[in-house]
C-alpha cells in the first residue's frame, strides 16, 4: 500500500466516525410525529418552488380545517421560505382586518386571529471532496535536483484521486412551525419545543 493509499484510508476512517451524511428530506421525515401535524402539512421549500403555487397549497391546508403548517428550507432557499412565510401570515390574518384573502381567483374566509411561530436552525454535516492537487508545481526550493525530481515524476491520475480529501462542510437548514388560532380560541406556548432549542415568536 502506497503512502497515498494509507493516508486516504486513515482519512476515511476518521471522517466516518465524526460525520453522518444526511439530507433535508431525511431530516424532515421525523417532523410530523415530533410536531404532531399531518405529513401533508409539512413542506420542503426548494430552489424551483413556485411561490404562488406554494401559497395556494398552504391556504388550502388552512381552509381545510387545519391550523398548523411546517416549512423547511436549506441554504439559499431559506430566503424564499421567509418570503412565503410572511405572505401566508399576512393572508391568514387578513380577515381580522375585514379584508378578503384571495386563493387562485376566489375570495376565501379565514377565521384566524393569532399565530405562534417556532423556529429551529440545524446543520447538516456533509463531506465534500476537495480539488485534486495540480501537477504544476511552483517551488521556491533552490535545489535544482529536487525540482527536477518533482517535475519528472508528476502525480498520476490514481494518485490525484487518492490525495483528494473529503472535507466536512455545514449546510444550514431552517424549520419553521406555524400554529394559528381561530376566532374565539386560544393557543398556548409549547414549552417542550422551547426546551428543545426552538425559538419562539407570536403575532401579538
């Protein structure tokens, strides 16, 4: 076994004990049971998500009688999720100000007067291969024989692959759990979520 293969093997053994490759889909699978909401009320906001269609789907959930929705997004998709959240909160509470909420081409009546919002930021730890080292060496060593040895013995393709180091990177994932209260009802703060690291905010 070459020194490159030995180094690579040790690197993989070290990484496997520290990091677990996962995905936003795998992380979100436990949310319905953890938050006690239907699977259909949990949405992952992806890069190609259409804002209007997502809003219509969320409003249909609320119109159907449910009062909770859960949104999850990662990296650059978090900003799109914030946009959707602000619009859905505004639309859900519009009727409190005697204004109609529009879904598609129709006016709908919602009876929500308040919401509680819980936020949880997690990080996926994934392994990303670094770029293989270049065969073009820039040496400041004045020893001509050393430079000649390096230039005359460039790394092979196999050596490059063995030298690639899988570096751990952190991918932020934000989950937002919204609970709405209908007219004449009230909602209480979920202390269990707060104790488990969820931040809390409310409409009033």
